[in-house]
C-alpha cells in the first residue's frame, strides 16, 4: 500500500508555508474543511483540485502538489468563496500567493494566462495605461494563434473601440517608478 | 454634487459606450464629473496576481490626485472600482501599509476621500426618485436581467456596496426607469473575466449559464456595470451556443445606456451602434424609443 510520510513532508514545507501565509495574510489552519468554497466556485468544474483541496494540500504541507496544480491559475478571483467562507479565509489571496511562488519556481502550467498578464503589465509600465489593441495583437502572436478573434477586429476598429496608437500618460515616469519601487519592495503585506 | 471621475483604460477603448453614456446621464442629472488629471491604469488583476504592493500603489496614485482636490471618486468600471477600494481599505487599516504606499507613489495619500462605483453614485446619492422624475420614455415592458458580476459587490468588506448575494441597486434603477427587472439566480455569478481570451473552454460554459438563466427567467436583455462583463456577454454571445445548438439573442446594455434611453437620448448618442448583439430590434419591438403618447397600441 502506498502511503505518504506526512511529518517529513510537513517539515520540508514549513518554510514555504510560512512564506505563503505571510504574503497572503491567510492562516491555513483556520480552514475547517467544510467545502462551502468548492460548492460555490464557478470554476471548480475545470480545476484539478477544488479550492477546499488546495487548502488541504497546504495544511498537509504538500508543497509540490500545490505548486504544480492548475487551480491556482484557473481561479478567476471572483471572491465568491471568500465572501461565503464561515472562517473568512481569503482563498483568492492565498491562490495568488501560491501562484507567485509557482512562477518564481518556474512552474507555469497555464502558459496563455501567464503570458496575457505579463503583457498587460508591460503595456501599463510602458504607457501608464493599458493599450488594448497592442495587448491583443501581441498576445495572439506570442500565444501562436494570430487569427484569434480576427473576425471581430474590423468591427472593434471601425467603432473606434480599439486604436493602433497607445494612450500615453504625461507623467509616465511616475508609473515607471511605481513599478520599480513595488518590485523592490517585494510585495509582502504587513 | 461633484466627483473625481476615473474612467479607466477599458472605457477609452472597448468600453467606450459606457464612458459616453455615463458622462451624458451624469450631466443630465446635474452631477459634475471631473476627470482625474493624467490618471494611470489601476493594474487590474494582472497587478495583484504579480505583486501585492504594485496592486495597491497603481490605484493609489489616482486616489492621491483626487484627494489633493478634496474629491470623492466615482468609478464606472467594476474592476477598477474594486482595486481602488482595496487600496483605500488597506491604507485606512494600517499605517505601515500607508507609509509603504506613499513611499512607492512618492505622494502623500491618507484615504480621506472615498471611492464609489458609478451605480452607487447615480442610484443612491442622486436618488431613484430624482431619476424617475427625468424619465420621458419609460422602458415599459422591457424585461431586464440586472447583472452585477463579481467585483461590484465582493468582497463586501472591501466594496461596501449592496448585498453580495442578491444586490438590488440596479433592479431598483430599472424599475425607476419604467422597466421590469426579472428575478434570476445568476446576477452575481462570474462571467469568466479574462478567461474568455486566454481560456475559452473555461469561460464559455460560465457565460452560457448566465444567458441560460436570464432567458429562463424571461429576460429580454442584460444590464451591466462593468466593461469586461459587457465585452464578454456581448462579444462572445455568437460563439456560445445554447444547449439546443442554437444561439442566444440577448442584447446587453450598460445601465447608463438604459438611463439615457429613458431620458430621451437616441441610441446612437449612447454608443449603441457599437454593440455586437444589435439591440435595435428589441427596443423597436418594445416601442420604448417613442414618447408614451405616440406608442403603438397593444393589440
Ligand atoms: S469555505 Fe472556508 S472553512 Fe470551508 S473549506 Fe472553504 S476555506 Fe475552508
Ligand atoms: S475566487 Fe477563485 S477559488 Fe474562489 S470561488 Fe472564485 S474562482 Fe473559485
């Protein structure tokens, strides 16, 4: 019979768990596994682990499983679970923190979602605002689906909804510095 | 009544009709909206999925500019609203966070001003009686599924707006405009957000459930207060097939467009020619574009 040495796993994962708890401000021990989060999660149908299971994995210190799961990428941050949780566990915030760790460790199972976010932020850092047309074109090219939604582009363009020219703010330097200082800060909550 | 107005990036591109109609009806109701000078992107979900400080600081720069002018902030986009409220709450709750945020944005920000979403401003601050008094073309017979989505009402600790499970602000508005809000179960279910671009296999079933439920509740159309929800609900409708293999035909409106129609503005002035699901046939069938006295008589 296969079994898992939980105490060994827990010891190895302690630092990881501490870090994730600090970044998210969530204490995983507060969850009593009632499952209300999974019951109401609109994305649960597409997840490999339900939201409740993600917390369980963290409680058990199963670092590798959590870092490799797709759920942390598929969570839409819709806040339903957090709103309903009887223990006020901020699950979306926890998913975020784990996802940032996964990315640091180079584990990115959902490449398209990650690419879109990166391009979005690049656009903001560069212009101060997001340039939707540039973002979509770049995303389509880099995700190797150049014709994605192509039939919608002419309408969006003619309706004045997307423009080839990015909107640059005047004090773009201020936004650039916000990016630099935030990254230097590290992002932990306190 | 005067607010600092934060349109956000979407309202300058894919959500342009929200911007147009919001400005028009606010002016019509005597609410002064002063656009925040040189505002920047709020960072949306990309920022908070990457770096927590970045997610607080990007909205903070805008809020600090409004604070310098002594103005509360009105935000039409539900997603931007949510990010602004997160920053406001975090800065109010912790002086350490406040110090960090001020350091990052190189500005003073004390969160002495408050951020409201535009729906809240127009319905609760202006008041539905005042709105009702301005209605010249009531939306008689129009059955509207008011769709709030996630970020307007959740998490309630942060958004401080309406009921997170069964919000009624937009429903009350539709009633004040002479229309009929339908009771339905999906008003706060997620539309899939960015997944419609990056992960359609996940987003499309979510959208389908919303259309399905709205239709089953007898709705003729959907109303939203979010440019991303609007884009998903409107642009993806042709791709999302109904269970029987057919497609849905549920026009989507910004609540400000419905206000504009009832206040006598033409659909074109409200940007309605820009929708993917053409709403004109529905408005014509309900005969709401004419003055009540000249409307077709019901057989
Ligand atoms: S709803 Fe809260 S307490 Fe219940 S399983 Fe989910 S996170 Fe744990
Ligand atoms: S926030 Fe994420 S985990 Fe929670 S209900 Fe929404 S999609 Fe599911």
